[in-house]
C-alpha cells in the first residue's frame, strides 16, 4: 500500500474505465488497492479516505504518461501533502475526464459459435437428465437434514 501510515480501508470508489489487458499488470505494480474488472469495465480503489484515491495515477499508467514506479513515487508525495492539508491536486480531484457510459470488455471469442452451441445443447440435455435422477436423492437429503432416517 502506498499510504504513509497504517490505516483501515473503509471507502471504495469505482469508476467505469476500460483497461487494456497489457496494462493490468502495471496497475497491480502501482498499488494493491486498485482492482480491475475488465469484464464489467470498472476500476475500483479501496482506501481510508477520498484523498488516497489513486485512480488518476492508474489512468496515467494506462495512458503511458508514467510508469508504475514513477506513479508510486509521485502519489506518495501527494498523499503526504494531502494529509498535511497542503495543496495536492491528485488527491483532491480526478486529473482526467471520467469516461461516460459502460466500458465493459467483450474480449475475443475463443470458442467458435458452432462448438459453443453444441456445448450449450449438451449441458441442457445433461441438466434435464440430472434433474430427473436427482429427485429421489433430494428427498433423502431432505430427510437427513431434518434428522429423519
């Protein structure tokens, strides 16, 4: 954690933000409190106060303005300034325009449509067979849970 003092994470901030796959690792190197959910198109940070929000630094790493280490070095000074009640722009407001709308990642299809349909159909068939066969077992499990034999 970058924060200069021990603390309890009691605040989580989440924004819609697309992170390319090749930038997830560098974000993890920046700060462990940043959580990337590429499928949802969200990035969250959990911290002890709004000033410890490192989302602007995350953006700078994603856009290539700073490396993870440069961002770590910069934000630790900003957090100290913020705690000392001095001007600290990166702790006071986002330093980039927040993207509008959902940023979910459709990723690339790894299963061909025909194969996917066959797999779904097979699972459906197995599910129907499984439901018919599981009914007696469910009754037995219910008796055991209720304490009856």
